[in-house]
C-alpha cells in the first residue's frame, strides 16, 4: 500500500481548510485505490487548530481522526503553546516534525504540502 501525507502548514488563503477538505475527499477513495492516508500539521496550522474561532478547520480534522485517519501534530510546537493535551483530546497524536519527515522518507510516502 502506498502512503500519501497531507502536510498542512499554511493558513493564508484558506490553505488549512482546503487541506482538511482535500484529505476528506481522499479518505473516501483511499482504500479502494490502495492508499494509506495520513495528515501532519506543522507551523501556522497548529495555531489555527488551537484558535477557538477556527472551528471548521478543527472539526474537519477531528472528524478525519474519528474516521481512522492518523492526524499528527508537531510535538514541539504544541508543547510550546501549551496545547498538547487539547490536541490529544481531539484524537491527534504528537510527533516531532524531524521524526515524522524522516519516517515519511523511509516509508517512501508522497507528501503534499499546503
């Protein structure tokens, strides 16, 4: 099975919600196409998830996690803003970005950054 990672970093011009919506569309067809989907949040996207006004983005990601899509957030970034517990409560896992990107390379994953 091939791995596809949606890496959501930016929040300008609706990049964050576009990434979440794209991930949902991919989730719908991934198993029949032999794709293992994963999401990794980094940078400004983490702040958007922590922002109480960004409910559409946060809820879309939480729904993906509930559907079984692994949603990872950069551990260092969420610890720095005191949001580690809140992120895990949403069903997200914490992983250092350096480790995640090395893992993606070793797994031969295709990474799409938004």
